[in-house]
C-alpha cells in the first residue's frame, strides 16, 4: 500500500547534515510516510549516511543520480514518490515533528479538495562552521491572497520587508500539482521561487497553516552566499518570468531597477543589455535620483556613466580624503 506522504530529501555533499534532516522526517507524529533521499552526485559520505539510515527504518529509500542541481533533484524525487502528498526538504534543513499532521488537519477545515498547497511559517537558523546554532529568526508569513503571494515572490528578499512566503521546505503539496508543473531545471538557484509563481498562475490553492514547521539553515557552505552567482540567476529568473507571464512585468520593477542600477554602477555591459531588454519604462537609477523615460535615454545615460570616474557618482568608491572633500563641498553649498 502506498504511503500518504512522500518527503523528498535532496542532498548534494551535505552528508554531515543528512542524519538530522532525515530523523526529523522519521520522527513525524504522522507516520504514514516515505522518506526519499535523492543524492545529486555527492562525493562525500552521503551514501554511507543514507545506508545507515535505511538500515534503521524501512521507510527510508536512497537514490543516486548524476549532478544536475536542486530543481533536477526535486523532479527526480517527485518521479519516484508514491505518496498523494509531497514535501520537499533540503538535507541541511529539518521540520517540526507535527508539521505534516498539522498541515493535513486543515483538510477538514477547507471546502477545497484539489491542487492544494499548504504553507507555513519557518525559523531561520544560523550555524557556525561546527554546526552550532548561533542565532535564530522566526519568519511569520500569515494568510496571503494569490496576488499578494505573487507580488512578494517577485521582490528579492533583500529588498522586502517580509519573509519569503513560499519556501519549498515549508510547503506540503498535492502530487497532482507536480504532474502539471515541474521545477525549472535551468534555474539552479531561485528555481523554487519560479515554481511557486508557476503553480500560483496555474491556479494552485495556497492555504496558510499557522505553525513554525520548518527550520531553514544559513551556513558558510550555502551557494547562495555568492553574490555574482545569485545575481546571474535573478536576471535569468526575471527573463523567464517576463517571457512566460508578460502581465507580471510591472510587478518585477522593484527588482529590475535594483539590478539595473547595479549594472550601471559596476559597468556590467552584459547585465545592462539583458536588463534593458526586459525592464519597463520609466526607470529610476542612481539611487532613484535620476528618472529616465525612454530606453534610448537609458542607453545614453549608461554610455555617459562609463566615461565618468566612479567616485564622482558613487560614495562606495570614495576614499577617506575624497569623502572629506565632498563633505566640505557639501557644507559650503548650504550657504
């Protein structure tokens, strides 16, 4: 008989975290589950840890695949899953022992029966190099409408005043949703964010379940620590969304203007051209001090910026003496 819930634990060289993650799955108060460890081409001790866990509990299954990135691993896990409900979990994160039971209890509280996504609150857990918890941060999402969810997902977290509302680790989904929409494998970062927008646009029913159900870690080995890595995927994220859902272009403007401003400041020619192709006009650049109405004007402004020494336009490029000089000139200009 197939289990009711399949919990997919994706792992790439995270063997040191895997046991804690899987044990949070096996310790669920709702026991009709299977735990699928998807090894995405690890070269560490992931297989050994997985084999030990399989020997302790028959609900644990292990699958190895060539490295393809997180979205690829999620899709692989969904294909192997036997459950009616799907929970995805990264190997360095873990879930509350009552998460699954609490979220499924909302089936009795809703008249909706198809394409359900339960989502919950989560705790950000900061780890040091020895896996010790050095800080925690509660992230309370609250009940949001479809439009509110989409609008927030299109704003980078570092520009928002609210937490990411559709963290994959905090969700529990009907498998039927995943038969219609796959995780975008070309987005090795931000794929979960794009996936959430995809299923919302396709009509998935998001239901808020008020529990801190997931513990989402931040540590030195997170690939998202690399700004250049993330910046490239943000641009790809926006390019893909605007291509697939042009009606969402205006909601992307906050993020697009931020990256456009940075491309101009850092004289990133390729990124500037990519953003020029998708941004809506008008735009506000130079820390919103300059408003530009047409793309020809924007191209001219960028050409002009490339000729101007960076310290004249941006404070971050000014040394101590230059800052002191600008401060003196600023005071004199007051009189």
